[in-house]
C-alpha cells in the first residue's frame, strides 16, 4: 500500500514524487517509456521554475551537466527590439533550457534518493476502484506481467493525452481552439541570450541548451500546418529567414544537432484537477500553446501545490478528499492568468498598438525589466503600465 502512485516520470511526475517523498509519504512512480529519453519541448524554464530547482536541491546537479545559464533576452517585433538582463526572482537571475533527457533524469534521480520507488517501461492499464473512489492501479510491466498497486492517491502526470484522466472521466472545464503549429530544430551555436522575433502570423525563438546547441522554434497559425508539413524543413527555414535573416545566413555554416520535429496539435485546456482518490498535474490537467514556454515552470508550480496540500493529510480518505478539493480550487487561480496571456500571444497579431507599446518599453530600462518579468510569469501584466511602472 503506497500513499501515492504517480503515473509519469518526467518533469511533472518526478517533481511531484520528489516533493511528496520528502514530506514523508511512500511513493511509487512509473513511466511508460524507456528512460531517459527526449521529448518535443521548448526546454525553457523561467526564473520561478529555476528557483524551485534550487529550493529542491537539484539546481547544482543540473548546472554540472553543462546546461548554460540564460542571462538575457531580446524580443524583436517588426523593427523594434527590446532587450535586457533577466530580472531576479528569489535570488535567481537566469533561466535554463536543459535537454529533456537530462532534466527528467536529474529529477528522477533526486526522487529516488528521497525514497521514491521508480519503475520504467511500465504502463497504466486501469484504475482500481473501491467504494466509489480510485484506490490504486493495474500496471503492466516491461515483461507483460500485470500487477495491482494500491495507493491512497493516484496522480496523473502522463501528458496531454493522459490515460489516467480518461480512466477517471476527467472532463475539460475550459477549452479553446488551437492557435499555432510549431517546428523545432537544434543547431550548433553557443550563447547565453534568448532571442525572440515576431511579425504578423510568424514567430521565432532561439534558446541555448546543452552542448553549445540552440533550439530554434518557428510558429505559424495552426491552419497553416497542413501546408507546412508537406515540406517542413523548407517551411521552417523560410520562417527563420523572414524574421531573422542574419540567423538564417548563419545556419548555412552551422552544424545541425537535433532533427526537425513539429506538431499542429497545440491544445489549450483545463481538465478537472482532481476527484475521489486521484489528481492530475502538468500537461495531464492543463495544457496550453508552447509559444510562451510556460509548460515546465507551470508543472513545477502544480507539483509544489499538490505536495503542499497533501503534506500530512494522507492518513484518511476524508483528509485526502479535502486536500484534493483544495488543490483543484487553487490550481486554476494559479495558472489562469498565464493561460490567458498565452492565448493572446498565440494569436500572432502584431498590431500598431503593440508596436507602439514595444517602442515605449524599449526606451525605458525600468519598463524593460517589468516586461521581462511579465514574460517570465514573475509579475502580473497589470504591473506594466504603458509609459510608467506602477
């Protein structure tokens, strides 16, 4: 009998398992895939997420892998560029973009060191129900053997197409249409600055990661995906050339490091966060367009919130139900503002008003810091008052 069974061993699941184990709970974590392995991702962790890694004692290990500190950001809209050092959050003045196989392994190692039992290549088959609540899971291991594992709470951290969410009947409480499609490649070129560029219906981001490699992502309206996928590399490079011709020219002399990947399935939704004996974290419970790169940081915030509400409350079904209800109430408030901001960004509209605002920000170091804080989710957008800082 476990206190918690966590389905999914990547950054959302491993962070959740780590924090719950450190609270004294007995935790089983399972991952369907071989481990570690890469995942399609912007990789980016904003300063609040990096601060959590520091608090959890894993930041030093991650930096030792050679992950570069990202100290500044430039954002070009049309011909207007805003740039500056990243603002500090709880002593952290840099972002990170670790390769996912490195990040996920680092967190999984920390979780196991805290006492988490971790099984890979283990698939969720079904949930066990007793007296109207989820009381455990049926798991199929790497050799096909099915086992029953009981737990006071089953946590789904198994992604946007969560099996646990389907088995528990978790419905979408908020859903918006897909906004963008995205393609990613990696190229051998170093640096420590994040670069963003956008024009009407196009957007490019350049994010340095491990091994002197930069992840380059190109975004376009979701409706373009059927055309883009007929020759995705051509589409990708043409988008880079249109928004960042200097970068496009540089790529001719740079070694490709990561193969092209992409998707037109950038879903935007909230699912029910919890029910009797179960909860969802990370993309399983909430997903939004990757254009603002909030996914990993938001996964950490959800893991932290769930661990906080469950700490010392797994002794009875009544205490668990109260904790999970609190998690559900607080989760949407925690994430709704960034969800709304992401939908706006994913509309890919560069209006005259936005350009005027961008120009005003460029001319003020104070507004630039506020703006970069808003992008990182450190400050609410309301703090950015055009022409002054509230």
